[in-house]
């Protein structure tokens, strides 16, 4: 009789322990599956970057202070475990930029195509994106400004695409500091200068 009672008590305790462990694992997995929000300092950096741009088609409409999670903003990808921004992907024309030699049939078609390109300045606030690995600003229209030298300080960059975005001047030698870079695209870098010289 005593042996049965002890065995029954042991089984009940064992069962309770298994239930507690199962609940703990369930709660733990739910916590781990919750998305990590972007880092506030990096969100502020992106807002300053946006402030320097002209966005005529409102591609960056989701980039607002009220939207706290910059990981859900257009063109932004974050690391799932740390929340650091590691991808800024903002090519004009969806990355399929037309050649500058294309003849548009109407002024409206030309204007509409031009609006698909971001314009303005590139803010140094990008330096606050400490884990940035991918930067694509191709097919935009930076109207002859020089590629910012500070881009050479984005030490974690593995992919940099500034092609067909009407940059002028010379390619800054600081880009040579990007020791982790696997892909560098600067195609049609001098297109803006050559077009301007022909028109002069």
C-alpha cells in the first residue's frame, strides 16, 4: 500500500515537472520568434538620409518617425537577431534603369521617367548604420555631385551599386578602403559630365 502511494506521488511529480518544462519551452520559443525592432539610432540616421533626398513618387512614404520599426520600411532589410540595418536597396526604376540615350516620345513620358529617380544629396548619416553590408542607389539622378568620400568608411559593405545615377567628378580613392567589398558597380559614372559638355 505504501509502495503504491510513493510510486503514485512520484509519477504525479514527474508529470508536473514535464508540464512545467513544456510550458517554459513554449514561452521561450515565443519570445525568440518575436521580431527584433530596428535600432533607434539607425532609424534616426535613415530619417536624416531621407531628408536630403527628393522623392517625387513617394517611394519612401513609409520612412516616417511614427513608424518605429525601420526594418519594415521600403528598401530596408535588418538582421533578424540584432536589428541592425544591413541593406539599403533603393534603385530607381525598380533597378531596370533605361539608357540615357533613350528617346522619349513625349515630354510627359520623359517627366514620368525622371520622377522615378531619387535626387538630392547623400547624407553622412549613413555612417551610423554600423552593420550596413548592401547599398544600392543605382538608376537615380544625383545631378553631377561627386560620390561622397565617406562611403569609403562603411567598412562592412560587401555590395555597392551607384551605377547610372549621374554622379560626376572623380571616383574617390577612399572607396579602396572597402576591404570587404565583393561587388562594386559604377557603370556610366561619367555619363552626366559627357552629356553636359555636349550641350555646352
